[in-house]
C-alpha cells in the first residue's frame, strides 16, 4: 500500500498524498458496498467465489 502514496507525493506533494488516500478510501467503500458489507469485519470467506470464478466463463 505504500507505493501509491509515494507516487502521490512525487506528483503532488502533500496534496497528492491526501488525494491518493481519498481515492483508496472511496474505492474500498465502493468495493464494500458492492459486497453488501457495511464495515471491514463484515465480509466472510464464503463471499469469495474461488480461483476458478470468471464472469466471462460459461459453466455449461
């Protein structure tokens, strides 16, 4: 997780670091909402479709 912050620092200084933090938080919140989880403790292993799941794979 450190590289995005370093890139933000290189590009925009302290503002860039803040922007990276905001973007990562928003992405995490979106992913959690799509999982139906309200907090980080909510997702459980049963939500993991496994390594062979693909939205583009037809199981027929």
